[in-house]
């Protein structure tokens, strides 16, 4: 395939000049990145914000979730401190040390291409329901002998009731 002459002076500059070509075949995924935390940061001038090739490569594009550990290891490239915390968490240890593919990885909580900013009050206030999407699943939790009533109890608690009323300052799973 004949490529255009390279004018970039660094690999980063080259990636920033060319990642939009991914949209030619992956338009739906590409468009979802535009409003993501990475897309917004890039639009604001942060040239270190992740683009398609930072996570997927260009020509060397292995299946992104095989093995499942690859997901968190991909995110680790930029978010190493967060990865270290994840690796020591119950989810991270189960995935990375025990190869348990049932546990949450970065994308299960944060999304893939349309990643919302996890530092907002909205993300924080949505955390109980997000956690409940797995932890209230009787079938999933039964195999690990974990209770599934935390979501129901949270909604009945003073924190859950105040959150339902719109008070985003109350304790959530995020805390």
C-alpha cells in the first residue's frame, strides 16, 4: 500500500497525523471516541491524549481482549498508577493472578471508545448502579458466594435516598 510521504518529526506526531484514518473502516468506533475523555482532551490541545493507535496499534492489532488481561495492560500504558491500584484490588488480583475472566476490567466500568470522565460528580453518582450491574446479578455472584443485596440495601440507606434526590455529595461505591 503506498503511503503518503512522512512529514512528521516524531512517532507521536505521526500517530496524531494519521489516527483519523481508522475512521475509514471503523467509523462507528471512531465517532464514539470524539466525545470521550480522550477525544475532549485531544480537542483541547493535549497531544498526549490517547488516540486509536495508542490502544490498538496500527498494523499490529491483536484481539484487544484476548487474553482478558490485555485490556488492563493496554490502559496501563498511560494510567500506570491506576493500574497498580487495580492490580492490588480484589478485581485485579482475581484477573491478573488467578486469570478469572469474570471480574471487571477497566472497560467494564469506564467503557471502551466512549469513555466518560471518571472524575466528575456524574460518574461518582452513577457508581452504585454500575457496581450493581454485576454485584446484584444472582447467577454471577452465586458462583463466588457473594451477597447480591448490597444494591437494594444502598438504595434504602440514607446515602442512596439522598442520591436519588439528587445529592451527589453522599457516599457511593466510588468512595
